[in-house]
């Protein structure tokens, strides 16, 4: 029997995929999905589901006690572009949900936490190419500021209270099965949908904006592997750099054209361009590779093929 798992924010872009994967691995009854509202009936009925507000400490504690939870994946967050429109709520959600889970672990109610950070912790002053694990971090977005603060708190709770918390800095994530969730890198999801439905796409970033990305399959594999790694292998308790592929809108469009020759792209950069310009264009994740054996599998070519095949169905 695997330890009981709680996923908070299970209906989001990553949470949906993570729930499916963990249930297929450990059995549906070992994985409790929760979110502030119910997702699709099919998802809600695929195993235990609870309506939980990530900002309500008592609700989280009640669910943990009810199901005897040992591992928590805290996936609830307001993403970059959405957070800029509602800074106070983004700070509240992104920080206080983390404190609730950290304090439950400190009290011995749970054994292990996964909390996602992001490349948004970096800023305009960070080296852009092969951004190192340890580098200048001066984030310029509400989302980035909350993630950077969260990293410091994770490390603090580990060092002072021995909390076993594990984290990775996600690059932009690309998935066929869930719609974009309000992030700056979401153009790389939307472009596939529009390529199939309209044969054209207007991109909100400029053609040469290169950003670190990852196919969702790789991101889910990384998330589960860091949680399955022996405690002593996890040397970094703030958050690990994680890399997959880096490309520009121009490059992804060229790859799509190999499958849909008539596809065309145009560019109309908006407020998200400024956010993208503050982020790295490629990431050095050698610590994750060395400490817990991380290795990505998908490149731009194999990801594009897989995305278009699934979306066509």
C-alpha cells in the first residue's frame, strides 16, 4: 500500500494530469483529488474528490485527518498573467496555501510535501542563457515574487523544523488535455488548438521570444520522481531548476507547418511580452540531473507530433 496522497488544486492544468498519473500508479483510492470547485463529472467521479478551499486551514486539516494523508501535492496557484490582474488575491492564495501545508507538516500531520515553483522567480537581471541553479533572482511579477518568497519559506521550514518539502521550478508547460491556465507561456498550448481549428494563430509574444518549455508528460514524470527520490538525494530544499526544451514562436510555427503546411502565424505582442522578456531563455538543470536522476524525453519535434495527434482525435 502506498501512502495516501492529497492533491490540492487537482482541477488545474497540472493537477488534472498529475491526479490521473498518480491514480494509475498507486490506485484511485490512494489519491484524493481536491479543488475549490468541482471539475468535469468524469474527473470528479474517477476517484475520491473533495471540495477544498486552499485558503482554509481547517478544511485542509479535516481532509488530511479524514483520509490519513501522508503526502500532499499543493498545486493551487494564480499564474503569471492572471496574477498581474489581481495581485492581492494572487499573493494571498500563493502564499497562505503554502503556509497552511507547511504548518501541518511542522505539526507532524503530514510527512512529505510537493510545492511547485517556476522560472518566474528569475527576473530581468538574471543571466538569460543556461540560467544557473544559484543566480540573481529579482522577479518583476506578482507570481514570481510569491514563488521566490515561497522558495525561501520552504527552505526555512526544512532547515528549522525538518519539514520534508520538495520543489521544482517549472518552465512553461504544454499539454493537449487541459486548456491554458492564464500563464505567459500558454501561447505554446493555444497555437496547436488554433492551428487545427483555424489554420492560423495570432501570437501575443514576438516571433523571436525564446522561452524554456516542457511537455506535460515530462513535467508530471519530474514531479513524481522528485517525490519518490530518497530523502537524502534531495539536497536543494528551495527549488530545483528543471529544463526541457527552449524555442521561439517562430520555431514552433515552423514545426507545426511540417504537419499543417497551410498554417500561418502573425504577431501582436501585448502586456505578456514584458513578462516573457524578464524570464530566462534556457535553463541549466544539472543539479536535478545529478541529485535525483532527472532527464527529459520530449523535444520540439516529438512534442508537436504528439500534441497534434491527440488534439486531432
